[in-house]
């Protein structure tokens, strides 16, 4: 009989589990053949198509197929917008490096390694709001983190946020996101009126691109819970409310906004409703596409052999396999409270 030993906490898990029963880390399931359990660079060559939202993929392909637009927009951004923004950040922010803001820079290095993205310039600027964004051209990228987010987010939540921003780079969103920002700000009332139909179409794509980037952030952190709470902080903001936060009740809000007024309101927004982003992440983790991609990344993260013969385990570890209480959902890895009969995140029967 084969069992799976968690690389983080060392607990022994039944091979039917996808997440560790003790700490919630995603594990390789028994469906993965032993022969693929060796480190290989090919395991981490993640393509955006493996996690992107379908509409996002289609739009990017169409935009990139236009003969002039990508290069024209990229040139304007590269020689005007990015240099000005970079000058402001160098003057009023702090640029992270291996010797400046080391702990955050290491998170970025890990995200870049997992997604196959070169480390961009990363700045922290003083701002009391929770936000992060990426600007740049096809060649140069700048990630900006607000100081409030850096201070209040946990390490894993920061990994999700930075992975989200690198997901935009990986999927080549950055040029068109910057274009969308220009259109949303507009240049005078007449421009806004003329550009309104274009803005609506671009905003629709931008919202889909955010869902894709959320998935990239999830792949970087490797766990659903910090990704969810990284998003929830955006909606709540209050640490006091977060301490009394009821996720099941919050998820029900997504049903309450499935109406005409909510759909009209979102048209001019460049981000999806936060609650819908949380729901979308849960759907991705439990999908076949999400499971395959997450398991590939867990393979790459592996340092020691994960599969062991239970007959060779010490008695203490064999007893742990039989007696450990499952506190995380088998399907999506979200923490399960005592007495629950189904996972509030994915609906899996417990």
C-alpha cells in the first residue's frame, strides 16, 4: 500500500486525499503514477492556456493577431508611460531587490520560478489602500505594491497577490491592461463618449483577465485558503470584521447579485465583483484543469520522495494515518469546521 507524506508537516496521508489532513497542503493523489515523481524542468513549464479563462485566451489571440495595434501600444507605453511612472516610483517609493525588502523579493523570485516569468522591477509605495498593479510594455514590466497590503497581508496572501500580478505578465496582459487604463481615464468628455463602446468591450476582457491572474496567484501559493482570504481582505478591509468572518454567508452574496442591476453596474467596472472572484477560484481548484495544473506544480516543488510503503513506516506514523482527524476538504483543501457535512467552498460531501 502506498501512502503520501506531506512535505510541509510530515504527516502521513491516505492516497485518496488531495490535501494534507493536518495542514491543508495540496498533495499528489494516487492517480499520479510513480514514474512521474521525479524532478524535471519540463514539469514547471506552465502555459497560460492551462489555467486561463477561455474568453481571456480568445481575446489575447485576436489582439495579438492585429498587425499594428500591439506594437503601437507597446511603443507608446515603453517610451512614455512606463518611464514617467518609473521615475515617480524611484523618487517616492522603494525598489525591492535581493538586499532591499528581501523577504518580499524572495516571494517574487519563487513566483517567477514557478510561472517561468523573469523577475520584473517591484516597488512598494506608501498608500493606505489594499492594491497592487502591473504596468509596462512587452519588454519591460513594473509591479507596484501598496504599503498597506505589504503590512497587513500574511506571507502566503502576499504570494497570491504577487503571483496574480506575475500572471498578468505571463499571459501578456500588461500592454492591454495599460491601454484599458488610458481609455477608462479618458482624455476629455468627447473622447469618453466616442470611446464608450470600446471601453465596454475592453472592460469585459479586463474582468476576465483578472480571473486568469487570480488562478496564476493560486498556482504560486499552492493553497486555496490564503488565495481566498487575500481576495476577501479587498472586500472587507477591516481586521476586526475578518476575525468574525463567515465565509459561507459571504459566498451566498454571489447569488444575491445575480440580477439585472448588478449586471448593469459591472459594465463599466474593470474588476469582477470580489465575491465572484472567490467563487471562481473554488470552481477552478475542483475542475480537472485546475487539479492537473496544481498537481504538476506540487511535483516540481517536491524535494524528497512523497510516496512511501506503509509497511516500512514506524508504528507511530502508521497509527497517525489511521487516527488523524481530517480538518481539510478532500477535494479543494479548504479548512472544514467541526460538525460540517459539506465543504462551504466547493460543496463536497464530508
